[in-house]
C-alpha cells in the first residue's frame, strides 16, 4: 500500500517552482513523494512465533565456546588472562579484600542476629561460586549491612535469635533469594528494577543506615535495647536503659570508631595511603583483641567461642515457614540487585568491558543457592569492598578466589583468635561502614535540581525511619510509580513555530523569536499516545485552538483556526483507545471545518493508523514528510479563505514576472549557503531574510488590509 506524502521543493527546483502549476494561478507547486507503507512483516514488533523461531535459530548457531561463556562467564576472562601482568595485582587485591572481609563478615552476622561464624560461612562458598558464575571481575560478594538488617528485622518477629530455628530460617532465606535471582536472570527480568528510581534507593539506604547505626549502639552503651527497624522504638529503648550505661565499652567503641573513620578518610584522600581504608577493620579488631588480652576488662562483652573448621554440606530446613518468608525474599532480592548490579555495571564501564545484568543476576543467584547448602545467609555485592577491590587494581575473578582462600584459612586456623574480639569493635566496624550510606549530599542536590525527586527522597526516608523498612520501600516505590503515571498521563505538548530564516520548527516557549501562522496550529506530542493520556491531549488541543498568541502570527489574517498539524516524530506508540479518540477528534474538527494534518509518523504508528482506517478517514494527502511541507500546503488553503487576497497575490505574481532575475539574485546573495545548512538551521540567518521557498514563508509578512 502506498501513501502519498507531500514535500516542498528544494533549491534545485526553484526554476520549476516559479512556474504556475494550475489554472488558478497558484505559484507553489508541490512534489508528491511515494512512501511505501510498512506491513506487519516489516514492523519492528515481530509476531511471537517469528520471534521464537529467530531465538531458536540463534541458539542453534551458537558455538561450543559461546555455550561455555553462557554457562560459565569466568571463561571470558580466563581465555584472555595475562598471568604475568595480572596475577600479582589480583593477589594483592584479593588479600586486601579478604583482610577487610573477615572482621566485616562477623560484624554483619551479629547485625543479622546470627553467630559471627555464619558471617564467615557466608564469605566462603558464595565467593568461589560467584567467581565462576558471576560476570563482574571486580565485584566483591559476601555479607552486607543492609541485607543483614533485613534478615534481622524479619526473622526477629518469627523466632528468637538464640534459637536454632532462627539460624535455619536465615539459611532458608538465602536459598529462596538465590532461586528468585536465578529465575529473574534466566527469564531476563532485570528490567523490573528500573521502576525503582535513584531517589527511592538513596532515601531508603540513608534511613536504613541510621537504623543500622542505632541498632549497634547497644554494644557501645553496655546494655541491651529492643530489636526494631523503626527509629522511635530504638530511641525509646536507648533512653529507657540509660541508667545501665557502662563507660568502658563506650570508650573502646568510640576509640575504635574514630580510628576507623580516620583511616578511611586518609585512604580516600591520599592515594599512597589507600591501603589504610582496607586495613581499617582488621586494625580495629587487632587493637581491641590486644587490649582485652592485656587488661581483661570485665564490662566489655566478647564474641565468645567460634567453632573451628569448614561448614558441612546440609540441605536447608524449616520449609514450613517458606510461605511467610516470600515477601522478605522478594525485598532482599530487590535490594541485592540494586546494590550489586549497579556497582557491577559501574565497575565494568570503568574497566572497559560489557556486563549483562541478567547474567549477573544468575551468578548472584547461584552463589546464594549453593551457599545455603553450606550454612550461608543471604549475600550480595558489597559497595565498600568492591570499591577497595577496584582501587587495588583487581583485573579478574582471581582476586575473589584469593579472598575466598583467605576466609578458608581463617575458618581452619584462626577461629580461636576470634573468641576475644570485643563486641564494641565489631559494632564500630558496622557503624563506620554505614555512615557513608547516609546520603545527605544527594538530598541537597535534589533540592537544588528537582523538588519532586527531593519530595520522593524525603517520603521514602521518613517512611523507612518511622514505619519500618518494608513499608518504607513499598511507599517509596508506590509514590515513584505514581509520579511516573502522572507524567505519562500528562505528557509534554508543545506549540511549534518557525525559526526566522530557516525551515526548522521549534517550541515557541523555548524560542520566543519563532513565529506561527494565522489559521494554523502546529502541535508536537512528546510521548506515546494511549488510553491514559488521550483525554489530556484532546483537552490541550482544544485549548490551543482557542488560546493563540496573535503577536507572533503571520500570513493571511483569518478569524479562526482552520488547520491543526500534529508533529508525531516523538510518538513511539499509539493504542486502540488513542486511535478511536483521534477519530472522534477528527469528526469534532470536521463539524467546525478544521482539518487535521499529520507530520512524520514512524512506520509502526503509520501501520496502526492504516489498519484502523484513520489514514483514509483523514485523507492520504494530509500526511507529510516534514512540518514545513504541511505548513506550505495549509497556507495555500488558508490564503483562499482570505477575501480579496487571491487578486492581490495575482497582481504581485504578474509584477514579479517582469523581473526574471530574482532567482539569480537569490543565488548571488548566499552562494555559499546550501539547502542542507538552511533547512537544518546550522547557518546563521541573514539580517535581511531571503524571500524564497526555503528561508521565508510562502506568503508575505505584511498583507494589504481590507478596506
């Protein structure tokens, strides 16, 4: 099927354009450009059976090497690994991260309500599995503070932290999270996380960091406080037990925290001291342990006995509680994806390789699933350890394997030394890690740049602090989606005007010098048109029909709008509701003698309009290549609506025939200015605009007033 599309002449056609095209004396002939209409086969939206056949044929064409990379992403960097060049830096990076991971994993296990040994277990098998199945070469996997807090918050209401059931539920949660991540990776559902905006993530992590910090204060104060993910119960519990305050753990915790913060600051601010950032947790543990060994303070609580040896293989149990843990598993999966995939993609970009988000999800899922069979609780990528891994020069998963070997050595030989670690030292490690998560700089930035995003940040952080983590996330995501729906239902619509000296049409609000034409409204819709926003679009079109700015309008002076030109280049989708609404709008306009013209629809839009009969209803002659082409045709019709204008125009035409040198004068004035430069607007318009078909309007700016 062919649709006739109209376009104005270029400079090369100026001589022929000057010739009268019909008996009525019109001096503006137009050229018909045939445009092949797209069919269903050529559409970008393929039928399911065609898409499936293409996918299966692609699988059949895959070589054994591509299949190996698909199931074992580590083979990608193994094939290009330069042992002499990379191994030394990977070894140092792995040792650095391992030294950082040992005390952190025990600290985060305490935050999760588990024994410290389970933190070491969670840093054992998952690290090795991720090095094999993960696609990032710098991501450091293991226990993290936010996931640990989620585990503690949910399981604390189900079982007592000292019971065996609590530990079994934490391990079962790792299995469920791993299965969800694997399923999302295999089904390529990572795009779902895009609906959570950065403002929600920042507000959620900032509030969670405050809750995590307050939950660790009990090891500084020397007395127990209520376990909660809400700030008010935590503060009340801290105040209520103030009479039990003990200063020795407070002094030790404060000193350890100060040491950690100073070492972190020096490691970030000075490159030659960056090793201090990674060695900070180990330093705090060593100093605290030495102090306890030397002085034996009775009021400082210690970690206590830690079993020695590697974890044994065991199948997770307590499946009768699985149904109640499903919401938490989804929440932890979402948080893990947000924290891991974002970091992994950023590090991949810095190191010059591509990273598949869905493959990354699958790698994280496998590490959690297999980790759960060796007593690990949910793990994910750590921001701080991944940053240290990158700064240390890690080139591949070898650094992760080295860190895993270090954890293995700690489990086999060093657990007796961990028994004398002060609890306040581990709490200081957690607090120093989460201080950086309080993103107040982001809140200040959002206040300056976008008040709506600042409101979203404030709502999410406030709800998380006062109503809990789960409600905070749900409210934040809900408000974020509400903003998206509002923006989608109220799209940006612009009235276009012509920039002087060009054939370029732009938003008249953005370019006040742009002028419009009497009797014509040019509208650009900057969004897909579908059932949710079609009513808003129709209301705005009616508004533009009535409210016009006469100060910048040119052409024949007519009393009303006769043409509405829709620039549809930004429109990527039109649904059936929108098609029906456009038909109703056409009929409504027809009753008021208003014609719709459509400019530059993409092939899919054109196919939809054709199938619905809207092309034939409006008329094939009212579909145009450019806005300028539509304006030229509409102006010819508008001038016929102006009484007395045709005779005036014919007299102008007859007088111009006495001066056939106009075209030669035109080329002499701007011989260096090409048609492409003029129409694209790249050339600077002359002070005295050239009167031709490309740079100035079809009709003169000033018309003789009727007497």
